[in-house]
């Protein structure tokens, strides 16, 4: 990690930039994949699975026997852990459901808003070296609570054509039955376009590598909604004299191990804490199975000494991190100063991993600075809100004249007439 001492305020914007990579060839390749899927459907998916995953598939859909076999291969400890996560996630997300409130805006005029779950949503679950079965819980639980009717899950198979057992178990326990052995950009294309086997969805959710991210971007332009713009995982930690360097280092590495393009930022008001944490990072990274990946991420990462915690908060709000850890004394007070962040963790014991798995909050969050404008996934993400209004005879009398005047001022006389014709009948009666 690069260490910087009290950089000037005019340098902060540059320090908040993420690593940049050329996307020209990526866009071209992903566009080709989308075109293949659009033209040839399932045949293209099978060919791409063989080419990219080395899997020779006969069927794209996961069978019920495969799901039952997966259930039997999961340890009881893991099942109990998943049950705990489901309980906490359900408790937290169920409180996001809003009751319908009927509001009288004028006498005889009643308005209300009702949430309706999207009919069909697509869930993308990464596989590979880190099969993120926890993401199924993060997406499936709020989708179910929102009332979504059809959940379509795509995840890449391994070379033998099978899906990670924990992924199948997590999906089955949530009642997700339409599971398909498709990964990468081709999975996003399949859910956006629809194939002979995979249904077309209304909105696509879930993280992925640069190919998945680019595919989501491209299909969103074509009219398929996505959860949010996404990029590599990231964390920003603010630490003072009260923080524990070994804890902070572990949290930095928990994000660095996601991928070589991840970024971690440490801000501290203590040079001693900063130095001890950087030393801990160097020591702990060598103990990780994914140390090579983490070290590449650390090349893009920074430890920065700033003069005050207020400076740290200002820097953080410019950076707008996916995850923000306030490892400081009186963390609750500084939490009130957060303007831009995906999810915030307060105090020395609130590790970022808690939010990733079992605290109850959602780990599908805006990255790459998009926390300035986007929220993490919630029940609202799977919900459409429809507004209603009902006018009585008294209601049209009360607001009709104002509508007539406004419509005429805009030159929309048919709008005015729609009111006038009713007012005339009411007055004649």
C-alpha cells in the first residue's frame, strides 16, 4: 500500500479515483457475446460454456436430483450458519415493507401508493474460485419479501458441469427453483433477451467480474433494468488511536482478497496506528490462501495520514466507499457526518464481514463512487410503486377549476375539457 502524509486538499480528488482499465476491447467482446446469445439462444450458451468454462453441458437447467444431492453434501454447521443469516436478513428486510397509506389531499380527493413486486427478476451469482452463495440470500430474501413471482438464477458451472453445493442449497432453502448453469456475460445476455430455456426477466441483480459488469451496462441500454452500476469491491477505514491495527488490517485484506482490481483505503489521524496497520497488512497477507490476489489489490491501495477526523470524514464523502468502517472513538457521532457510503460499520467489533454474511444488512452495494447517487439492494429494489387517486363529485368540484386554469395556461385544451365536462354535469345535477 502507498503511504501518504497529509496530502493537500486539492490533491484529494485525484487520490479518490479508482484504478482505471481499458474497456474498449472488453465492450467489443461482450457485445459479440450478447449478439451470439440473441441470434442462437441456448446453442450459443452451451458453446460458450464449453469455450469459457470448459464445461460440456447437455442441459442448462439444474435438475431436482442435483439440488437434493447438494443438500446432502452440506455440513450441519454450514446449514445452521445459513439459517442464522436468513433469520437476521429477514428480520431486517421485512421492516422495509411499507403499509399502504390513504391520504386525503383535498375534500373528496384521496391518493395512495402501493408497492408491487416485479414479476420476473434475474439473480446472477458468481462462481469460480469464490462461489458467493451468500449473495443468493442477499438477493433472494428481499425479492421474496417484495412479492416477486419468478426468480431466475444463473451461475457458472465448473469444468465438470456442476454447480457449487452451497449455492444450490441456499437457493433451494429460499424456494428458488429455476436455476441455470450459465455464467459470465452470456448469463446476463440470456436473462435480458430470453432463450428457449431461460426466461426473459424485468430486472437483473448481482455482482460479477468485468465481463458481467459490462454486460449489465450494455443490456441496460437495451431496456433491461439492472440493480446498479458496479465495479470492484472496496472498503475505506477511518482509524484513530482507539483502533486495533490487527483488526483494521484484517478488514482491509477482507476486501483486497476479492480481486486484483479491488481497492482499500486507510485514513488515520495517528501515524503510529497507520504504520502498525501497514505492518500488520504485510504480515497477514502472507497467511492468506488468496495472498497473490490480495497483494495485487494492495498495489492500487493507500494508507493516508490526515490531521483530523473531520478531514477523514470529508475525504470519505468524496470517495463514497462501498463499505465504510469507522474504527474510532465515539463512532456513532461521526456516523452522523456520513453523506456518501454504501454501508457503514461502527466501532472496533463491527467487521465488514458481518455485513457480507449475517448481520442482516445487504451486501449488494454501490461501488466506484456510485454511493453518491445509489443505495444498496433492499426490498424497494424489487418493488414498483404504483400511485392511485380517487375523486368524488365533491373532489372534482374542489380541484377541477384549478386544473382547468393550469391546463389552459399550457395550451392543452383537451385536458381542460376532461374536467369541464364533468363539472358541467355535476353543476347541472
